[in-house]
């Protein structure tokens, strides 16, 4: 084909081929919904406890020391740090893909060609007639090689940006892990304090029931009651004693849960048990729901993953377009290593390459459609993280309010039943009350005290959970 025909037919055909190659399948993406309600309640106060540092929020020196140890030693956090390091290395790798490559290399080979090839005939001729030229040794080469894929469609740059976003996402993942570990340690610490107080109540009731048993034994000796009454009092005493063993087991498990989170082997946990019933809420300020987008690490992580997924779609789309690359080489090549340094042994090459997919594009189509599907997934995940965060905050605000009222009510019940124990004992001594009334009153008083501790624990859990739900702790 002449040059004229090449320009007349070849270039238009090349253009048509490229247009066909660049055709991409139709997709339907998804735009994420970032809307949040105006407020959690009727309050429009923008003050938010999530901005308080965790050491200022919890304030207990023993708890602060445990959290500080966990943030240094916790294996989960240290594993996450290595994931962040790998994400950062991925950014480095992606950056290198759109920069030029310059390699240095060399090769040496002893070549024996077949006799009935052109090279073989030349080698045979040189052996028979050594005066015609130098003896054939082999193939020796040394040089540098240059290659560079031109990022015409920003495919490589977008891949690097997506990797950078995922690196930032991994950082937010680590922040989210921090909030969970702080909350888990605080919850376990408060549980430990509650179990200590529960054990103390059981021990106090054991002493009270021992005194009641001695009283009923005296009453039996005086023929005022039967052995049945003695047996009932003694059985209740044994039942109360038995309760302490389960509590002791729970204490061991709670201590070791904290030890695991702090990355150390089992050991006693220092704590301020006496202050358990005196722990009170500071005022809870939840701010407005829109602040969750900035404060919650899991929401920011989902947002960054969504941004990276959108870039993945553009990267996958660019695979349908032609790729352009430049290649060059400069070096020395000779059949005798002694000739490598001679100017006549210099070799070089310069070239360009254009490659575009034409037929059987199923692989890149599948990659493109999957990238789009992952982008839609990420959009739903982002919306889900916002909805989940909002519901968590609403639930914890409701729990704080309801269990505050519940604690006040139960505390009054404990006060009344504690008085009733003394009253029932006095009435029993004067034969104005049945021993069954004494037993029931003691049981009701003990149950109410246990319930009060459980309500207090739920209050403290709500204090921990509202801080986590609002996004506090990681900063």
C-alpha cells in the first residue's frame, strides 16, 4: 500500500477501530444520601461531648491508666497499624506506576547455532576460514532500558488517588478501633466495680442472715417456732452464700478481659470500688446529628471508601481506551566481551507503542461492572453507617433518661425494704410476725439491692456508649 493509500484508508480505519475500542458499557451508579435529621430531640444545642478528650471524660485515675496501657500494647491496634503501613506502601507502589522506569541490565550467553541456519553457516565458515573474521564466541550485552506508560486518561493517577484514600480510610479504621477499645475497657472496669459491690452486698446479707438464723434457733429452743422455721432460715443462708461464687468467677473473667485488652497476662486490676455508688453523670450534650459525619470514624471511613470506589470506576473505564507507552534503550552488544567497550558496539532503540482492546473485552467489561457495583455498595454502606450512628445515639440518650429515673425509683425501694427488714425482725421477736414474713422481706431487700447495682451498671454503660456513639475517644 502506498503512502497515499495509507493516509487515505489506513488512518480513518485506525480511527474507527479506536472508537470501537473506546466504547464502554452503560452503567447506573448511585449518589449517596448525606441528609441527617435536624436534631435528636427538640434541642438545637451544638455542644458535643465527643470533643472532650477521653482522659477528661472518664477521670478515674485507675481507668485512665488502663486505657493508656491498652493504647500502647493492644494487639488489635498494633495489627491495625501494620495494615495502615501496608496501605501507605500501596500508595507508593501506585505512584511508581505512572513515573518513568529506568533499568540497568546485562546478559552473557554462549550460543551454538544449528548448522543449517544462517547463523550456523556463518559460524562454520569462520571455523574453516579463521582469517575471514574473528572467532564466534557468543552474545554479550550491557545497557540501560527506559519505559514509560503515558497516563493520557489519568488511569494511573486515579489509581494512586484511590490508594491514598484507602490509606486514609485505614487510619479512620484504626481510630474506630480506638473508640471501641476505650469503650470496652471502660465498660469492663465499671462492671468490675459493680461486681465488687455486689459481692459486698452478698457478704453483708450473709452476716444478717446468720444473725437471723441464730435468733430463730433461740426461738425454737423456747418452743416458739418449729424445726421447719430453722430449716427455712438456714436454707436461705446457704443460698445467699452460694451466690458469691458465681460473682467471684465473673470478677476473674472481667479482670482478664481487661488484661487481654491491655496486652498483658492475668494480674489483679486496681480499681476504686468504694466510689461506685457515688458515680454520677456529667451533663450529656449530644449536639446535632450532622456532627456525626465529622466525629464518627466509621462514617468517615465509609466516606473515604466510597470516594475510592468512585475512582475505581474511572480507572476501570480507562481500560477500554488505548494505552500509550514510550520505550528506549542504550547500551553495548558484541559477540566478544572484549569488543563491548568499542564505539562500534553501541546500540540504541527508541519507539512508541499504542495498544487498544478490540475483540473479547469480557474481562475488562466485568472489571468495569464490578467496580460500579462496588461503588453502589459503598454508597449504601455510607448511608447505613450514618443511619446506624444516629440510631445508636438516640438509643443511648433514651437509656440515660430512663435508667436515671429507674435508679431513683429503685433506690427508694431499697430504702423502704431495708427498713422493713429491721421491722420484720422486731415483729418476729415480739411474736407479731410470722417467720415467713421475715424470710420474704430479707429476700426482697437483697433482690432490690442487686437490682439497684444492675441499674447503676446500665447507667454507666450508657455513659460509655453515648460517648462512643457520638464519636468520642479517638482524638
